[in-house]
């Protein structure tokens, strides 16, 4: 099969299209013909060696987590899928999705939303699961609460706005001037243009501040966070780790960071939101697999609106 392989860490130039063997599935896995994938920041951070403490120096590596495709074989212990099923889900760390075929654990997959193309479905899993788990599991979001999403037009932010609304919150989205209309179209109740207004200097108090782009420190946000509010970041910076530990044992505001934990149950919940019209995806650009390096470089510019899709067929 064709796959994008890296044999060392580095710039996007280390991504090479090569012929490799198809993965051999384990009893609890599916072999999926990949129709589409997507780019998440973790992909190029892994490629650059920023996660080498976890990935080590075992090469070659095939990166990519998000998968949408067709099941072509199942392991002996698989009970929920059969050959020919259209699925979406994620590969296990450190990836494997940037290829014509991928092995996926049964419990990391779900039926593809019926109203989405493969390319659209492939942009959902990692980013939307991150948003869902940040708000529901870490933020303990409740209907009627006041929620702010910083980076509301980004890959995680677009889903966070919609999920918070689906869970009954009043949502404020923070983005740049050119993306205000987009965030409004995602049903945000209020939008703040960060180029003209600093939300941390405002008078509104929030139950949850979700920094989906990890750009505003807790120390800046705490004055607009309610006394028992929760600040959630997507990046475990030293401040977040220290404050998270301290606030764990103290009453009042809490600091947390989200590490997405893929599972089929949450993918089924997202599927329901999509099929009932409560959540949609936003695709900034679509690249063929052969142009993955360009897709990584675009993502690294940190100006992506929504998601970047990778089309294989």
C-alpha cells in the first residue's frame, strides 16, 4: 500500500510517499481502507520530535490519527462491525492514518455519520472528542452555564462552540475579525474579536473558560472566571500543571488540561449530534495524500479555520 512515512524527525520535508506492507490486524482490530484523514497539530508536533519522549526513535513511522473509510477485514474478536461497513474513528498512538489502509481498534471506531462525506467525517474524531471531553468531563458543563471558548474558529474550537450549545450553555466565542461570522453561524451567543477586545479585561464572568488554542494563561483568565469556575487548556504548560495540582486540593477555581481519550461511545454521541443537525464540521482546505507536506506546513501556520482534510479516494 501507499503511505506517508517519516524516517527521522524534522520539517515537513521528512514526509515521504512510499510503498509499505499493509498492517496486520490483531483480534480486536479492524482493517480499514482509508478514504480520508485529517491534520491535527499533534501530527506535526510528533513529526518535529516534540513528543519524542513518547515516540522514542523507532522508525519508520506513519503518522495521522483521524480515519474515515471502509472495513475490509475484521479480527476474530470483533462483534460490532463487518466487512463493507463505513466507519470513522482514530488510530492508536502514534498514528497510522496517512496510508491507504489502517488498523483500528474496534473500541476506537463507530459507524460514519450518514449525512457526512468521508472527508467531512475524517475531520471529526480527535478534535471533537477533545472538545467534548474538555467541556463535559473536565468542565462538568451544565445547562444554563456561561462558557467561553478561546480559539473558537480553530479545529477544536468549532466543535467546542457547538457542543457547549448542544449541552445547553450560553456560549461566547473568541476569534479574529475575519472569523466572526463563521463563529456566529455555529450558534455562538456572543463573539469577541480578540484583535479589538481582550476578554480577560471584561466584566462578564464565566463558569468555564476553554482555551482551545492554549494562548491565554490561567493567571490572565482567573479574574473573569467565576469563584467555582473551571479553566481548561489543551496544552499542559508548566503553569497549567502547577496550578492544576494546587487547585485540585483547594476550594474555588479549578485548572485542568485535556488529553483526548478516544472511545466508540463518545464517537456515537458525536454521530448523533451530527445527524440531528446540532453539529457540523468546517473544512478550510482539502489536500491529496501526496501533498501532506503542504498540509502540515499550512497547519503549522496556525491560521487554519476549522479543519484540514486529507483525501485518499
